[in-house]
């Protein structure tokens, strides 16, 4: 298989798995247990938290292990609104957020909250002035991601953070796509989230940083884990794997970003030269891995299917629900035409891809597009 869906998930790095293995086997104890084996597991979690917080640039007591980006986003939206309900019942959420954020905000409408969705410009960038215009005296929280998962477009989160800070509004920054690629905007937000499976770590574990001055309620109640703010027995191997993966990603970020960017450039240069009627979606500054392209006269789902038949894994921004294909909300918010949205395919490169794979994908893509256009 040629895997060009690295924004969706990445393979587990073998070095990371090696570090996780003891906690999946012999050192299986519950880190909350009082005995020696429990203390050994607790030490592993403590070290993992320490490693992650040093990389993020925060204190370890302000970092909480969660199940991933979805839980982090739910906690930020629902927890911040619950803690700020006296201030008001209004949220500002960018229209290009991951469904974890959008659906969390929409859930709150049942409890009397009003949501303002801020659209990006045609290049996929959420303008700070648009966020400033959306904030109100009763805004409880704001969510604008660090970079978008479909286009890779990087958002001006420092400016947005400054606007929220001035307005006294809790600001959550979803860093799921940027962790291990860009520095964390820790000084510019009240909370940020990351997910290990996006940087060659295990699925089902991530972390959320919450500023010590931020007001937020817990989402999951129960035991006293994570200082009483996130109940549930800690996924020790996951915490260890998350830290090992981020450490590895950050250590080789410059080198990896350059390599992935070179693969993406070679891919886009060749596609634009070899195939007519191709458009790049998201002209703002992008993460190195992402290439979101639209192909005139094609349906993205058909391209995906034909490439899949050749063992090439890519994705479209659309989602299938109840048998119907739902358009990408990200490309729609950018104001792209229906035909351009329908014909979009996302290719995302990773550290295990090669130039030979790029050449093969370009050739297969050229033949798939020609085949669809002939029909
Ligand atoms: N936020 C963004 C930007 C994502 O890309 C994803 C996953 O695709 C998530 C949140 C959800 O993360 P997880 O899969 O860890 O729940």
C-alpha cells in the first residue's frame, strides 16, 4: 500500500512501540495502586507528563492525559462554557474546526447557548478581525485551530489569542495537526489539545494543556485521576507512547518537515504539469504534509476509489452519513463552488513516504482522472 493519508492517522513508530511494550505486558499495574508495581507505573506516567510538558512549554501540573483530540475538544468547549455560564451563553467557533469542536458547540445549543461560526477567507485563513467582530460581551469561549486538517492551512492563532485575552474570553487551540510539526502556541491560548496517533504514536491517547488561570470544569467525573479533573484509570502505555512519539517528532521536526515538504512539492509540481484542470485548495501558508486538490470534471470519491484499487490510500473531505455523501464543511466555508468541493481529494505525506511512491501516485492519478473524464 502507498499510504498518503497521514493527516488521518500515522503508523506507530517501532521505537515508540518498544517503549510502550513493558506497560502492555509485565508492568501492567494500575498507577493509582499503592504497591511497588503501581508506583512503577505511576513513575512512568509522571515521566511521560514531564517529557510532554517540557516540549509543550508548560508546567506538568497543567497537563492532563485524555483519550485524544476529540475528548480534548469536548472538554474545552463544554468545560469552559460550564465554568463561564455566569459570563454568558455564547460561543465563537471557526467554521473549519474538526467535528469534535463543532458538534460540541452544537450540543450546547440544547442548553440555551448560541454559536457564532466564523468563516475563513477564500485561502482558508480565519482572519483575526473576523474573530474580533464575532466576540460579544456574553461570549464564554472561542475555538480556532492551529492548522486545518483538510487543507493544512495555518491559522493566525497568536493574533486570535491576543484578541481573546483582551476580551477576557477563554481560547482553545486545537493543535492536533501541528503537534510535532510547529511549536505549540502555549503562551497564546488558555488550553490546547494534541493526539498521539497524528505523530506516529498510539491511537486512543492525547493530552490537553490548561492554563492555571483558566476557568474550566471537568468533563469526566469519577475517581481522582489527573488531579480530580479527568477520571478513569490512566492508559499508562499510551501516556508513555504519546511522550516518546512527541519527543521523537520534535527532535527530527526540521529534517522531517523538509523531507515531507519536498515530497509534497514534487507531487504538486508533477500533478500540475501532467494533469489539466487541477486546483490547489488552501493557498494560505500550509503545513508541509497537506495537498488538497480539486480535479475539474471529476468526483473526488471516484478518484479515491480508483486509487484504492491500485493500493493507494488517500481521502476526501466529505463524510458518508446514512448512505449520503456530505460535502466538506471546510471547503464549503471557504466559499468554493460545489463542483470544486465535490472533486476534492486530500493527499497527506509522512516520514515513511518516498519519491518513488510519489511518481507512482502521479502516474495512477493521471490515468484515474483521464478515465473519469472520458466517462
Ligand atoms: N482535531 C483535528 C484537527 C483532527 O484532525 C482530529 C482527527 O482527525 C481530531 C481533532 C480528533 O482527534 P482524535 O482522533 O484523537 O479524537
